[in-house]
């Protein structure tokens, strides 16, 4: 029996009305020219790092494999410029970790690898192999290898594919521009996924603050030539952060709740970010793997905010220079959005597959008021989409009481920041949640 489509989004708990600041949503994406050098870390995804497949002095083309995936949860890495391998060495990543990296000096020609060719997709296995071969990871920020997500265990029946176009983080508009500029790429990727994975219905979830996206995707999805059975539909969602978080999104689209520790497949769903689906479709059409991505550059200290197509491995500094550089002294530089992104110490790090935005703010926009005593107002509890009690979790984190932290389900915290955003006493609740989760993990390792 065919599943019905919801006529409106299911109600979700909590969340926050954050200001949108979608300053770049109406600006066409600009292609960045080849940088002089790219740095391609072998760890750009969740899972095992890649193994360098080239050595100093090798010539590479755009799309040549430079990092081989030798584990299942891993995605290969491809050269994003043509040129010569300068070195293979350890580099620091923005999270403080060290990783092997292939450093390529560009010849400025951006010559594609002559061996690239579009894959033949006839079966589900072909599709999963294509997702792996093109090095696709979740482009919404998660960085989870796409082929792992698509490789659903045989005992799980998937009936719903949700395409995530919520993009609820303030400032970030990379997915918005993907939909406007490449709506057809997206939909051809969606139809391919639907056909190969034999999925009954596809819900394209878009927040209502993007009426132009709803309009353009509806026009393509409602075209009977491509979707004669009308099994692909756009669902407008209330513009309320964190509508794009996987668990929240699944509930909003289907009314289903993922159990603690479970996965979307446990409730019959696969969630894919719009840019990931479009990238897969482009690979199937052209054979060019994931070598560049759209990145939003914005914030009060950026001279010319815009969306830029960036060869992976370009330094953040080079991308910001391409956007006119800094217009004011920078107090805070953030990788990702202001709610779930993290502050980085300098702009010399390379752009990775999972980076959808870099935001630079001057001092007046970066000051956080010092915390004061908790007034037990309960706003953090009301705001938590996961029905947690952040104020209690903060207390038990301070006490290092891992039993209580587990009892209060801290591991379901997705670090969305709604609690901290809502707190009138400016408590650093997300930091507390991160510390609390680390305490629980460490306690589990020791026992
Ligand atoms: S950061 Fe965690 S505790 Fe705070 S609102 Fe989000 S899910 Fe709830
Ligand atoms: S929102 Fe802040 S002040 Fe209010 S109960 Fe939570 S921690 Fe305390």
C-alpha cells in the first residue's frame, strides 16, 4: 500500500526562533579560480582516514584519486586542481587533530583527469559504489560517508527518503543556492535514489523562509514527465531552528521518532542533504567526483559576503580574500553556522568536504555576556528539541556524576544550542553538554 504524504509538517517540540540573517540567499554563486596550492587532509569524513595514493613530484589532474579509502566507513579523496604533488605531510586540522595531507601546487589549468567517465547505474549496488567512488560525504556538515548511509541492512525496510533543504542555521545559504541554481540536478539525483533504492515516497523538506526554493522545486517535482505517480513532493516546514536536525526533521516529515541510540533506518527513513543528492547526480552525469563545494562566506567582518564554489583544500584565507578580505578586525571566526559551528583560531586551515560556511564577526557581534546565577526559569527545558533538562545536566556535569547524566539521557543531546540561546543567565550549556557526554563516554571505556 502506498504511503500518504503529510499535508503539513508534524509539530515538533522546543526549538528557537533565531534571526535568519540569510544575507547571501539572493546572490548567485561565484566560481573561485584555481588557488596556487591546495592542502587535502586524508581525514575529511567520519570514519577511518584515507591512505595517500600519490607521492612528492607526481602529476595529478582534477579528479585523480590522491587518498584511497581502505576501510568501509571512509570516502576517497580526489585532487581538486591539476598540478604537481608538493609533499605528503602531517597538517593540523581546525579541531586540533593532526592528519596526513596531500599538498598540490596548482598548474592553473584545472585539467580534468582523462580517465574519468560517468558510472553505469543499473542496480542499488551500482549506486552505492558510485556514492563511494565519488568520495561523497554528508555535505550539510556531518561528513558521514554517503555510501554507508545508503547501504541499509537487509532487515530494514526504507519507505521514505527525506531531502533536507531546511538549512535552519542563520547566515548559511549554500543549500538555498544549490536549490535555486541546480534544482534539476537535485531532482534527477532524487529520482535516481528513489528508483534504485525502491523507495515509496520522497519528501523534500524546505523551511517556509525560502519561498523561492519551494516554488522552484515544486515546479520540477510536480512535472508529470519525471514523476508520473506523484511520489515526490515538497513539504514546507515552519522556519524554526533546528528544523534541519535529522531527528527533528524526521519527526516533522513523518511523525516518527528515532529511538535513543537508533538510526533513521530504524524508522524506515533515509535523510540526505540537498547538496549531497545534487553532487551524486552530477557525478552520475559527468564522472567528476567531489572536488569542489559551495561555501557561504558571511559575517560582519567580511567585506563582500557571498557563496563561492571552492576547490577543496583551498585555504580559508584564500577564499576570504576572494570575498574582498576582512573589512574589520576579526574577533571570532566560525566554521559552520553560529548555532552548531565552532570557533577556529586562524584562517590558514583548508576547506574540507563538510564545510558549508565560514563566518567572521567583529567584536561587537562576538561578545558573549558573562554567566550569572540560574534563575530556574525553565526556558532551556522548553527550548530543548530532545526533551532534555539542560539545567540539571549542567549541574551533574559540574559534579561529574555520570550515572545521573546517563539517567537524564545526555547522550541524546545533539548540541543544537537552543538551550544556551534561550538562557537569560547566559549559561554555557552546550559546552556543559559536550563535557558531560565526554565524561559518560570515558566512564563507559573504563568500565
Ligand atoms: S544542546 Fe542538547 S540539551 Fe541543549 S537544547 Fe540542544 S539537544 Fe537540548
Ligand atoms: S534557561 Fe538558564 S536560567 Fe533558565 S533554568 Fe535554564 S539554565 Fe537556568
